[in-house]
């Protein structure tokens, strides 16, 4: 192995060179000349890449559909306002590749009855509203066949809840109804062409089941049914009186209301009259005439006091035996022949030896599904 | 003759009759509930009845249960007030009250059919003697069916069949061996 040996002069030269190098290095570092030299240093340069990402709407995502107004029970009554059930709202958002804010619209069709029995329910019976989740919130509005804007500028990664009400028409026929729902989304930031708008179709996605309903109204009078003051009868010649005139419970109109969606029968019954003063007056029967033993209180569907039939004073005159389409009378219940707008007259006969005093009692009217027992 | 006249005069005391009445109205649905519950199963079942007020004044409604269902059925609320409605013929929505019908069936109830009615009676909210009332009712048919039989999973059935086949086969084989010996 050879060892490089330097002479003394050579060592001095090396030492000198190193010293010079160190001095120059320190000078450059400390004087800031490094940055001056740096600008003259060769640089490796690349080309600039300009990328433009277009606005895009991917797909509409809807959760918690259909819009079911039927509720948790057997169905809904007509003539009321109901909410979507069981969840009260839809959630609407856009899938992940959507990168721009969007506007939301909605339209709806009629709700059509199954088998065509009943009239369609118009979409204007449906009200929708939303908080629009930070977007521009529009007022609650009724739906229509045409698209109606619900929200503006929903963030691309946001979703919003949509709440529904249905005002079921008064008297709507009992049936199940189905309708269609359409959600439309677009954006002014989207590039033209595919991805600038999206549509979600929900066939049969609005539904409601309407149940049988009876609405019954008895405008007996705003004043008592009053027979004034009578004297007890003697033997078989009981005095009687008609309750006629506006201060005596006339007329008493029994009406099946317009929210009723089935055919009905009306029945009436009475209780015994009892002493109002608390005295031991006893009671006497006003049961409205169970054939063949008519009671004291009688009823007629005469149309005016002038036509009050002097020979027809007991309900049993209008009694009809049960038949294929007519239920007839029941124990304690008397059928009212016409099921709507029946002016009622009341006649009472006082039994013999009735004690002096004031008496009161109840008359109850009941409406039932046609041909069923009251 | 005079005594007869006296009797007549004595008996002719005054009697006044008054049937207090006001406007009465009520709406109701459904009109029937048909419920079937399995025998041998302690069950709490809930249905709903909607009561509506079409009248232009507040009303007070009470519910009563009649018939053999009364033992098992309760309603909540049993008595309630309702705000004024829009009036009949207006075509406007009515205020409504959902009444909860609770069927509470004990396990030991016998197989049978129970019937009855939940009757709703409207009365004026204001006090006084009630002369007229309007009633509407919901017919209830409650059927207690046969006890439910649990279905065995298919794999248990299959395993049982295989075991039976093995058992029969082993018996046959053992008999044949003895026969050959």
C-alpha cells in the first residue's frame, strides 16, 4: 500500500488553499451574496396545467317515501287536516358527485280512488314546506300539477326535510286513494347538457285511506222543547199539547251533515220524565211509543204545525217492519223515516194523577250506518 | 155527583214539562272495528277513533262502552271538550280528536266472539238540564282466535328427518346382522 507523502512546501500550499476556500465560503454566507448568485443559477422549469371542473348534478336521493296520509290506524276521517305518517317528512339530497348548489321543485297528481269509486282528490289539497337547510326558504305552498319551486341554493352536500299536510275534502268517499309525486332539481351553475337538471318520479307515492264517517246534526232549538203548563188527564181523556213555535222547540231539524260519506238511518228514543224540583214527584214514561203500546211523547215528521195530523199522534203510525233494505224499529229506538232535514213536532199527553211540578227528560237521536241496529 | 166533580178539580193540578234542548252535532269514524286476537296470548292492542265537531260552538263529548267487550276495552280520553268547528255546509275542515281504543286481553281468555259498541254522546259544554243529545257509535267485533302454533325452522325439520332415517337404518342393519349370524 502506497502512502501519499507530501513535502513541506506541498503541505503549505494545501493549507493555504483550504484557508482561502473557508474564508470565501464564510464571506458569501455572511454577506448575503448567496441569493444574488442564486438568481443566476440554472433552474429546471415546467409547464402550467389549467383544469376546469364543470358543475354537475348527479342523482336525487329521496328518503322516507311514500307520502302516506293514512296514519297508524284503520284510516282517516273526511273533513280533517292530516300529516304524513309515520315519518312526518321526506329527506331530499343529491348523491356524492354533485358539486354545485341546486334548486328544488315539486309537482303532484290527483289522488285517484281505487277501482274508480269516489272522486279524485286534487293536489291543491296538499301543502308542503321546508326549512331548506340553509338555502333560500320559500313560503309554504300548495302543490299543483305544475312544478312549484320549494327551495333555492341548497348546498351540494346538504339535504332538506319536506313536510306535508293533506286537507281531506269534506264528505270524501270512503276508499283508498293513490297519486304521483315528482321532484325536479336544477342549478344555474351547471354546465348545459346532462347533469344540469334531474327528476325523481314517485308513482303512487301519495296515498290516503278514507274511512266511513257519519256527521249528524240536530238543531232541536235554541230554546227548550216546551209543552207549557198542562193538567193531568183523567181516565182515558188525557190532555195533550204539541210543541210548536219558535219558543217551544220548533222546528227540530235532524240533518245528516255534508261530511257523511255513507247512507244512514236516524233513530230517536226518550227517557222517563222526572221531577226537576227534587220533590218526590215520581216519574212517568215518555218512551216514544213502542208498538203496540205508544208512550206519552209522540213524534211526527209533519212539515208544519198546520199540517200536524190530528189523527196521527204516535210514532207507531210510522213504524215499518224490518225488510230487506229497511231495518225497522228496535227496542226503545224509533226510526225517523227521512234521513235528512226532518222537522220534528212533539206532542205529550199527561197521565192521570200526575203530581204538580216541573218535569224534565231526555230525547236522544242517533244516526247509524244504513240497515244496522242503533 | 159533587164528589166526582171534586175529584176532577183535585186532579187538575198543574204540570209543566220542559225538555231542554240546544243545537247538537257530532262527527265520527270509523263506524266499526273488527279485531282478532289469538287465544293464549296476553295482548295490548290499540286502535283509534276520530271524533269531529262540525258545530260552530265548543262541545263536550263522553264515551261509554256497551256489550260484552266492556270487560276488555277502554278508551282514552273517555270525556273531552272540543273547540268550535266551521259549521255544517261550509266545506271546511273540522277540529278532530283522536280517541285511543285499548284492547287488553288476558292470556287465559276463552276462544269466543265478543261484541259491543263504543257510544259517543255530545252534550253542551254549558251546564243545565240536558234535554236532547246526539249519539254516534262504533260497533266493535272482537274475535278470540285459536292459539297460535309456532312453526319449526326448516333446518330443524330436515335434521329430525335425517336422524330418524339413521335410526331406522341402524335398527335394520343390526337385525340383518343377527339374522346372518
